[in-house]
C-alpha cells in the first residue's frame, strides 16, 4: 500500500507473522512416535541459513496419524534469535534421540549376509580331528545396527579384540584353515569418497 491510497473496509493491508518464537511443523513415521516427547531437542538447517543450525524443542505432537502416509505431525518451537527462520521456509529437521552406544565396527566385506542371519568368521586356534591345533575360522552370527560409509556397526556377537576375516568370507566354511595376510585390506572408511568423482 502507498501513502494516500484509498482502501475498502476490511481489505488486508499487511501480513502479520510471529518470528520470535517461530514454529516448525514436520512429520515423523509412526514407529518413531514412542520415542518422541514434548521438550525433545530438534535441530533445523536450510540452504537459506547458510549452513547454520537452529536448535528448538518439540512443543506439540498431533494426536491423529495420517492414514495415507502413517506419519504424525510434530510442531517444534524455536527462539529464532538470529531472525533467519522465516514463515513458509523449507527446512531439514533432525531429532536428537537415543544415547551413545559402544559398538564394534567392521568393514562391510567382513559380513556374510544371509536370509537365515548375518554372520562373520572369527579366526582362532582350532583343534583338528588328529588333535593338532591350527589357525581356523569359527562362524559367528551377529546382530547389526546402522552402517556408515564402509563400516557396519555390530552390537552383539563380536567382542573387541577378536580377529575377524575381512574379505573372502563367501569362500569359507566353519573350521576352514586360514592364513592371515594383512598386506591388502578392504576399505574401512566412515566417510568414503568415490575415486572417479
């Protein structure tokens, strides 16, 4: 509107928005609903924030789950002291949940994936039928957690310090004799980069 302009009664002249605090609405899959509580920390970032992260807390959780997507709407409140969060902005929300957990990480090539369960081969001294001891392998079923890069988290089945076969697991069977050769090792990076990019 300009100074001196005539207006009709009830015509909108300005959009009123609350910027401090500002609310971010996002959806969460229903299987995560049991882990959400009011006050849980939420971090948001956006290209418009220039890489900065704003931190807020969950203010409300919808009581109805969307029947089409099986997601629940969550509202988080942010102080927005910087004033960078604007109404209508697209942001990426990250929930801080869970606790630190110590795990054994192995290269993905060490895991033998199978429908009946994932396993690894552990190198140890094995007693043969003739009573002599040799370096062999024992198949050990493991429970896996998430993966990051070339590494897989093993939460049970392998103890820290155990020697694990890291490549060629598809050729092994329990009790097979092995010779350890660590001159060539599979990739084991938490943040791998494609070689040809």
